[in-house]
C-alpha cells in the first residue's frame, strides 16, 4: 500500500508551446490567452489539470472524475448524473439519512478517482428526494494563471479548409485559427500535506502527478496543441508546513532577441540563480530536490551555463533525477 503524503511539495514546471495555441479563450475567438499589460501568454490551472487528467486516464487507464460521461441517449451527463454512477457503486441503504449517504459516496469517489484525490471535487449528491453535495479541497493547487517567461505575439492564420462551407459552392472555405509562434510557459504548484489527509492522496499519487505533467504535456497532439514539449520539471520536498512560494518569480529568461522574436530553445537561456539561492536558504527544511529536463534547455546561474545538478553543487545542493 502506498505511503500517505506527509510532507509539503512544491513544483516548478517549464514547457514550450511552439506554433500552437496553449490555452485559447472561447469567449475571444479562441485567441491564446495573454496578459494585456505585460504581453505574456497565460495558461489557466484548469488547462494544466486537464493535461494531467487526460494522460492518467488515457495512458494509465485510471478512473477520472472530471471527464465526459454519456447518458443512454448520447447526451453528456451533468454533475448529478456523473455522481449517480458512484452512488450506484456504493452499497447504500435507500432509507439512510443524507448525513450517512454523502460520506459513503465521497469515500467511493476518492477511492476510485485519482483526480479527486489530487485536485478535490465539488459534486451534487441526490438519492430520491435527498439532496446534498460533496466539497473537497484539493491538495494540489496550481497558479490560477501560469505565465510565459517573456512577452508573446499571437498570430492569426487562415488556411484552405477541406470542404466548401455549404452546398452549391465551387470553392473550398477557409479555416481560421490563432497560434503563438513560441512561448516558454512557467507553471507553479504546491501540494499541501494537510489537505492530502482529507482526500487520501498518497506518494504514489504525487509521482503520477509529476509524470502526468511531464509526459502528458509531451503527449498533447491535437490540432491546437501539437508543439508542446516539457523543458524542465523541478520537484521540491519540504518539511510539513513550509514551502518557498513564487517559484515562477525565481527564474528568468535571458535572450539577446526581442521577446516576440524568440522561436526556439536555442534563442535563450533560463537563469535559476535566485531559485538556487532560495533553496539553499531553506536549509534543513528542504528535504529533497529532484528534476528532469530537456537537453535543449540551457540553464545558468551566476553567469555559468550548466545542467541543473551541476549548477546546484555551488550552493551545496543536490538534485536527484526524475525518470518517467
């Protein structure tokens, strides 16, 4: 049986999005989300969690609570309908009071669904005329907006479509979409050991989360997401109740090009000096540091360019190697 998660964890994840749309806004012509003031690309925590969920469900064959589930007539189930699936899996007394029913359904969902243990859940519970709800705070929380380390310039593309727009036309219609030529996106997450106790999140779950971030991002191959590649994943384990915070502000992109002209990993390096200094200052409160990186990524600290494990030695830090 997997060990319960008892320490605080913090995650720094960098990935590139090349000639694609990392997170379109459906209310704005599906344009890539950007900060109007800074010009940075932004990716919501919902998108990051979706990547992890899809990978764990499709590749690991794990049950996921937040996924498309169909009614008998082919329509999508709502939250009540999805919850009914788990109610059916429970051995419930129909005469039982709601206060006894909700904990049993909650227990079943947490047992079956890794995303509920990771990210929490809010779901209506109905059994006959009895109505209640499940509200679980997820131990794993990512920044609401995860930003690129540089300004970007979205591009609008028109292409010839495969078919005419309607019957009787003699020419094919045009397909339109928005892309970013390049973005290096920085994602920051914290795993709270106190909330983990309420959802039953384990160390195995945490390892699957890390794998889902790295391999799930590399597995994105839809029309709008082709071009994603994981670049750096850092996992820090701290004593309970402590973490650094703001990891995304402790790294910076260094390039001789204007931000909007960056097109590939060799156009820049990532300075992690501030990150390493903060880790060193944490002292014994930092229990373990692990990382995995793409060999195209150039890292530097104090003006020296090297791999993260070698840069860390100057600060008397050690990085273990994550492997998926």
